[in-house]
C-alpha cells in the first residue's frame, strides 16, 4: 500500500482585488489529499488555509488584498488513475 500525500485532490481559484490600485488577480490554490482538507468552497473559507496565504499585487506591490470570490476548479480522483 502506498500513501499519495503529494497528489492534489482539489484545486481552488481565488479572485483577489488589490486594495490600493483595485486590480483583480487570480490565484490557484492546490489542496493535497490529506485528512480534514477542504472539499468545497465553504470548507475552504472555514479552514485556516487562507490565513496562511500572502498577497502582493503585481502592479503596485501592495500587500493588502480583498478576497472577491473563490471557486472549486478541479477535483482529482486517484481511484480513476488506478483503474
């Protein structure tokens, strides 16, 4: 039996707006297949994962961003790869 911790199980897309220049940017967050990992957007918002993210605007270098939206982009099913 092999443990595949490094595999991505979910991929979320975040839309972040810079508080300084108001430019929106997109960021992809890859969540590995681990216990208590968020499985949908609501769980992502409730988890501590977003609190550890850093933001820096590519245009003005501001470190203050506002999360505008989050969506689940991809769900990877490892069982389909083994079949």
